[in-house]
């Protein structure tokens, strides 16, 4: 009789039982009468409706406990000092939580104790009292539980109000929940489905004392087996488990599904393996009374299936059994799914348990190409791997999925990639990342590519290498370099230049060049470029104009906006980014000459004509950006080489005679030999309020070179000046208390709405 080697799974013996959580719920900003995207089903026999789902009215076997979401979980996994909580289906500490002052225990956690009492006509929302009309939308009203409920005429006949999404849904729209399955437009208990299978079984494993050979049926057909895990046998004082076994021949690339359901067997589980046990698959932890998983057969061979209690297969408990430890299972041949296309710089996202969704096809690669899979999220609660298939029936190699980056040589110009797990032992089974196609790059080598651009388009080029080093890059037109850098960082760098850009004022073909100037060979190097159409904003005549885009910009990426200015005379325009500090603005004229730049806001004297505005993201801009363009006024006072006498006060004055609401101000102070420890500098506003900029410091024996309010902050914040009247006399007062003297270059710039 073929028996499995359990030592492969002894390492899992210390794992506590983890119950898989449900999907996060969130309110949807949908129309009141929009329906949910689930099948129209009704609850069938042995099921009940709970919160819009049909869940099984389960009866759990010995050693199991029913969770609140209708699953049976083997609760004897809990170790010393813990007990089973049927709510989440997890082991939790026996000891009570000791929560500190102004905190309370809630669902096993200490949370802040917040008691808010709102007055009449208000409602609690995000720990804030707000007027009810700002919380509840049209057709809803506040009830005595501080929830927004629909008025009588919102939901029509045959519908009900879904409070989680604030929409009306048909009464018959129910999702088949835990312990149930959809059949003939009705949610039936999974137990009914399996009992129907058991009534028409193909083999009873109770009739055999050794592994039973079976023959798989056609695609979509179930080969059904039943059995009982009886009490263990005694051999020389040792207990021998009475696990059940079967085996069958399968073909490489064949997709099969294995299902097992308890009719009394505590926490059913199975182990699937080949003759040499070099390929093993174990049913996942936390499945309750039903465990199902898909398997792709790696080669033409005989495969074995061992059925038992999962706790025994994991080696967490000794051999056990009983006359009522019954089960029913099946093996079904599946139709091979269509692979998901996966190209260069495309996202990898999914759940390691959903095998059909983890089957990818990579095509049209260059000879000797390499592929890098760069993961942001890994399936931490699973032993996972990556399989490479040159064709659907040939498994070439298997790679462990346990590093943030996995690099391999492509097995061909096209191949299949499968993400799979040996065993999932918790709920953290999601993965997310990106696929990059590249090749090694020797020191001094270059990569070039020609790209055609139409007038009004712009291009950005990027690079990635595993070493994370910066490279040189150029964009050229007919041999003339139009943009270049020797500090191009990898595309996901947290600082520095990650993209090199060029805007095409007319149709042209540009040559992109990447050069390895690092002095080392790069094991993996990939290139990428993006071409986008610049946006257009006209009607700029001095009145306030707003331009916005919802296109997401990653840090280091750029977007261009063509501007058409139409003014009667030279006009000072202000350019303000909605989220100052998140982006950098640069203004160019028609010839590509840079006119001005700044972080968030700058001004420029402009005449009628065409201009180009570049917006560079300094951090992630997930919702795009908005730029306000309007006529503004700029006032400035500056002096160079002002003499500062010893033990004296010196002032820089600025008078603003016109009406002015301060939008921003900037102060620059640079000295030669005047030290900060002997210096006091103040800003005096028109209302005679004084703001300390520089205090004497006992250890700062250096010249002064500062700009307020950025990048250095003054001693006192200048934020209170923003939005206030700037009309009147401004003064920067410099007080020096040492016998030496020196010179200062200083300026005061004020931008007014």
C-alpha cells in the first residue's frame, strides 16, 4: 500500500488554525436604485439567509465548532492559554485584555473610548457631529439609530434597501455564502450536493485495505468515492492510522479538481503526491467541513491521494478515527482554462489559492530575454511556487515564491507561467506585483529604440535594474540630443530623476538611448517608455482659469499642458498647483526655452502666445492634479551688498500701496562674515506684528544663507500672514551685536491675489 511521507509537513505542526476572513465591505457611491452584481438566487433546503447571503444551517461533527459565518472548524487546534472563538473562527488568548485609561475592549482589541452626543438636527459621522442633510442623501432620512434610511417611496415594490451600500436591491438578490453553493438559480446546502454525490458513488474505500486504482472520467464528470476513517490499528503497541488511499494515471498539463466533504470526519483533508513524492499538494487549512482545490498535473505519471483528518496529515495529533468519521469526495477533470496575457510592465494580482486565475501567457519575447517578477505583496500564509511551461503540457522548471523579486531566463519566445501553492495555512494568500522583461547589460553597452511622435505628443523613458543603480539616457532627433541625463534612477526609486521627457511640437522620430555607465555588468536590465497626448487649455486672458486632470501620476512622472494666452498687454500670471509640495511646475515658451519653475506656485510676465506647462509629480498623485492660472501682482524689494555696521540695526523696506491679499511670500538672506550667533532678524508686517526669523545661537559661528519659509522655517511661523491684507509698509530688520561688520544680500518677495 502506497503511504505518504508526512515529514514534509511536520514543520507546520506549530501553526495555529487561521480562519480566512471575508471581503472588506465599503459604502458605494451608487445610485439609489442600482442593483448589486450577484446572481439572482433564492435560499434552498438546509440554508438560511443572513445579511444578504444564504449560509448553511450546519451541524458540526465531534471536535468541531460552528463559526458565525456557517463553517465548521476543528477547534482542538487551540493550544495552552488559548480558546476557540467561533466569531472569527480563530484561537484567541484566554487572558482578559488590560485596556488603559479612556480605552475599552472591543472584539479582542483595546480601542479608544469615544462618546459623542450630537444635538438636534445633527448626526455622528467619523466621530464628528454634522448636519443631517450633509450626511443623508436625497430620498433618505435619519432614524433613531443615527442611520440614513430610505423614505417610503425610494425603494420600489419587490426591492429592499441595502444599508451597507445605501442602494435598493431586489429581494431575490442573494449571494451564496459559506456552506452553500448555487444550483439551478437557488442556493442549496453543500451538504445536499455531496449527499447526492454519495448516493451514486463509484467506489467505497471501506471495501479495501490498500490503495485503490481508479480511472478518471471525462471533462466535467465526477469520479466519486466514499469512506470512513476508522479507529487506528495497533501494531506492537504503536497506533497505525487508518487513512484511505487511491491512485490514478494522469497526463501532463491536465487540470483536475479534488473535493472532500465531511459526513462526520472532523476537519477533512487530503494529500496529493506523485510516486517519488517530488510533487505534493495538501488541502488548505481552515476549510471547515469542505475542502476543494485545483491541481495541474506536472507530468505523465501515477498520482496518489491520501484522505484523513487534516490534523493527522499535519502531524498535529496522533492517529484517531471512529465509525462515524464518514466522508464523500470526488476527482473531476477540468477543461484547461485560457491563460491571462502578461506583457512587459503589466500587473500581477490575485490570490494564490485561485489556480485558474493564476495561469498567465507571456508572448513575443526577444531571444535570450529575461523576466523579473517584482512583488509588492507576497502570499505570506502559503508555501508557494512559480511554474514555467514552454507549452501547456511541458513543465520545464519550478521556482520558489518567497522573495520580493524573482528573475529567470525565459524558456522561449512564448511560455506559460503558473503561480501555485503547495499548501495554504492562513488567510494572507494575496499577491500583487509587476512583470518586467529585460536582459543582461554589460558595462559600456547601450540600448536604443526609435519612436515616432505626432505633434502634441510627449514621451518619457525609464529604466530598471536589479542593482538599483542610475544610468545615462538621451533623447535625440536626427543625431541631435534634445534631452539627456546621467542620473536616471530605476523607475520605482523613492528619490531622484526616474523619467527623461521630451515634448514634440511637430511630427518627428526620436531615438531613445540607454547606456550602462556604472562600471559593472547588470544581470537584469529593462527599458520602458510612455507616449501621451498633451492636454490643452485656452481662454487664458487674465481671469481665473482652472485646468484639471484625473490621470494618475506616479512620483517622478510628468504631464504636459499646452497653454494659449490671449492678453492685450504683458500680464503677470500666477500658476498654482492645488496640492503645493506634491508637484513641480515648469513653464516653457514655443521654442522650448524654460521661462520659470517652482514647487506649487510661480509668476511670470507673459504676452499673448502659446506656452507649455510641465507638471512633475514629487510624490504619488493618485487622483491627478488641478492648476489655477490667474492674473496676479508681485511686489519685491532686494539689495545686494548692504553694509551691516557693528552694534547696529539695518532695514530692508517694501511699500505696497495697492490693495493686496497675501498669497505667498519669500525672504532670502545671505551674509559673508556675519555670524548667526551675533544676529537677530525680524519681519515687521504692515499691522506692526513682528515675526522672528533668526535668533542668536551660542554655537552657530557660520555665515547665514537661508530662505523663508522654505526650505528652512523661521523661528516664528509666517502662516498667519497668508490670506491677510498686505497693503502698507513691510520691513526686514537686521540687528548685529558684535564689533566686526560685513555685508548682506537680502530680498522680500510678496505675491498678492
